[in-house]
C-alpha cells in the first residue's frame, strides 16, 4: 500500500471552487432547459387552441393536421410516398 496523501489546503480549496462552479453550471443548464420546456408546453397549448378554433369554424382538423405534417416533409420524399400509395390503391382495386 502506498503512503497516504498529505493534507493540502490549497488543493481542497481548488476542489471546492471547482465543485461550486460545476454546481452553478449544472443549475444554469437545468433552469434553461426547464424554461424551454415550459415554452414548448405553452406553444403546444396554443396550437391545440388554434385547432379548436378551426374546428369550431367547420374545418376538418384531422385533414388540417395531415396537411401540416405533409408541409414539414421534403417535397420529393412526400411525392414518392404519394405515388407509392396511389400504386398500392390501384393494386387493391
């Protein structure tokens, strides 16, 4: 077994400062993440409210959701999928 390390106050102070800095950095990260999470939740509520308004005006919300989903996708990929679905429909008829 090796000899025990001697007590070094400067080393202990350095480690304490490093731990305090790491704890502060971690707290900042958690706080920022939770803030963004709350903003996302607020936006999702706003989206839901908007779809409720659209539904009250007679719009088909299922179709709206599909349209919104399609608009997010790559046009070429979407076109290819639509052509494949059309081909499958023809095969089933």
